[in-house]
């Protein structure tokens, strides 16, 4: 029988991903020479990949927490919905960023046209796949505005 992992050994890949995101945020904060060059479509594509991966993880955690801990499961479900809202906003922002061919003139992508290939095709396919999973469990009303119509209260 194995003992449970120590907190500092638990979930090493998740810890590494969090460390990478913190490092990236610090690096962006230090870039002051060209702030406009910080955000581009590839950047948003990678961020969207992180958000959808976290979304899947929260979905699984909420499912496993609900039977033994219903209140915790509800909070995780709320986080799940809010994370989907964030992923949707990043996907929408991606489509408003100029493409490489458009240059930096601010002309927006036309999402009603078929994507021309990566990264457009990649982010749209990922978002569509995640959207199918969301619609199986969530109503359109739940996805608009504050999830579940309540705020999270913490107890000491």
C-alpha cells in the first residue's frame, strides 16, 4: 500500500503548468519597450488551450466531488462555468486580433468565414469541442451572467 503524496509532490504537471504561467506573466510585466507586441493571435491560442484544459479538469473534479461533498461540487461547477466564460472571451478576442497578413492595422478577422488553417483552425476546433461538452451539462441561461445566480461565500 502506498502512502498519499506529500503536498509538495502532489500533481507535478499541474504545478509545472502553474509555474510556467506565473513565469510568463512576470516576463510580460517586464516587457515595457513594446507593449503592443505582447498580445498576438498565437498568444491567445495558447492561453485558450490552457483555459480549455483547466475547464476539463474542473469538470472532472466537480463530478468526483459532488457525491461525497455536494457543496464543494457546486462551487467547482460554478468555477467550471466561469472558466468557460473566460475561454469564450479569449476565443472572441482571438478573432478580433489582426492576422499576420493584415499587419498591425487593427483590421479584425472575419469569424463568419471558414478558418484558413492553424492557429485559427486549431482554436476554433478546440472551442467547438469544449462547447459540446459544456452544452451537455449547462443551459444557455447558466452561461450568461453570474453562474447559478449566487455568490460564493467562504466560511472560516
